[in-house]
C-alpha cells in the first residue's frame, strides 16, 4: 500500500472547522479507493498555543515538518494577536523555509454558481494565477528607526533576485503551455517600481524565448484589476509578484462567486521540500465557531495535495464530489445556501463514497 505522511496544521479560526472537513473527505476517499494510506500528523500550532505558551510552535518545528510528504494548512490569525506577528510566526516561515516559490491559485466559475452580480461577464471564466511566494514584498526585510518620534522611518524592502524571479517565471510559462490557450499575462508595476519590477519584465522576455508556443503580454497591476472585471475572458494564466498576486487572487476569488471555494498550493516544484496546500481565505474570526464556514476551499486544497503526492484518482474523486455539491446547490450561506459546514461535509463524503 502506498503510504503518505501528511502534516496537518489547522491553525486558527475557521481554519479549524474547514480542516476538519477536509480531513473527513480525505478519509472517505482513502477508504473508498483502498489503494493508499494517509498518515496524518496533526499539530496544534497556532494562536491558542501562542497565548498559552508564548510560541506558535515548539522549537525545531520546521525541521520536524520537513520530514512530511505534504502539509495541509487551515488558517492563521487571531483578534488578540497583531497579524504581522501571527503570520510571521507560522505561515510565512513555512513558505520561505520550504522554498515553496510558487503559489498556484486557480479560479473558475463553476456551473451552478451565480457569479457576483456586478460581474456576470465572468461566467465560465477559468484562470490560473501563479503567485511568487518566497520573496518580493514579503521578504521580511526592512525596519524602523527613531520609533515613535517624528523622525521615524519605516521601510519594507521588496527583494527580487534574478534566480527567484526566473524560477517562478519559468513555472508560469510551463503552466501556460500546459493549458489549452497557451496564454500568459505577466503582471508588474514596472512604471513606478523601477528596479525589481523592471527585472521582472526583463526575465519575462528572456524566459519567453524558451516558450515560443506561449503567447504572453504584460500588464500593470492597476490596469489588471480593470481587465479582470471588464475583459475576464482575455486572460488565462497570470503570473505576479507576491503582494500583487495576493491582492489579485482575492479579487479573482470574489469574481468567481465566493472566497470560500478558492484554494491554493504553495509548491516547491523541485520537490526538495514539502509543499503546502491551503485555502485562499483566512481565519475569518467574524464567523468562526458558527458552523457556517464554507469547507470547499479546504477540500479543493486537499484534492490538489492528493494530486501532488501522486494520487490522481483520489484527487479527481474529491474534486468531482465537491463540485457536484456546489452544482446541486448544497452549499453554505456565502453561496446562497442553507447548509452548515458539517452538512456540506457529509454531502461531499457521501458523494465520494458513491461516485
Ligand atoms: C494568503 C493570505 C496570506 C498572504 C497571509 C495570511 C500571510 O492572505 O494566503 O493569501 O498574504 O499570503
Ligand atoms: Mn491573501
């Protein structure tokens, strides 16, 4: 029997509810197929642990996680902890340490979903965002001097390395090549950001030479938001920096119906380190503990994880089951339905058993 060691970090807020849902679906597909075994290693890393012990995770946690085949992540964030602390204690160190240098975020309008009213034009859209995931605006470099005085200077330095941009760009061209339309849009702000993002433009042009079959164009990020809303069908694969990708994928998720179904994969394509699979949404403490969070993003993340570890058949089953629950209107309130998190999970598990 093929065996896979999965590290599970549910984290905070609705991360706990939706990760539990995803685990149930994973167990259902494992039982249904009987061709592989998932060994779950569940960790209590998160804000509750921080508030009780002063640390999000015990010492050596990253070394420990390094031994897993993949990481399933929920969400991090807590009303009592400043976000810049919680994020830099848990999620961002994993992306950096494990060189998960691309974050892949597909966005499509599934049949049966009524897209956002102002964006009916997006019906049928199907995009893949490739977000640079280890450097750029999220480098963590910078600092504050003269704190609190009128002379205070605070900097966040966006660091772009040629190697870092190139590996991400190459991955994006490969994704574009693998899709029917072979169309890539490179997003920057190289008119205002004159060093790092000019490097992006240069790297795009040079990598493009190795992909003569891929059509590509460049967009400035501000104009890109307009194009996503007004000409969504002119886009297919999109590559962007860490921060631009963060922002654009929230817009994409909203356009496709709900951020509750948007999933993402933080990948180390070299496979030297474990990759991580996580919903695009955050901890959402406004709705946590109420059994109304949409578990589908976590389920799609789990499906993508199955694909990554080589369990394609299981991945397809989970995707089909979750998609069918949506098409059948068996959805949570963010999609206009009446079902709870637990009810949607039950529906999807039953479909996994029957499909
Ligand atoms: C995301 C989130 C994260 C990010 C936060 C939680 C650090 O917004 O995955 O999109 O900005 O990358
Ligand atoms: Mn985000």
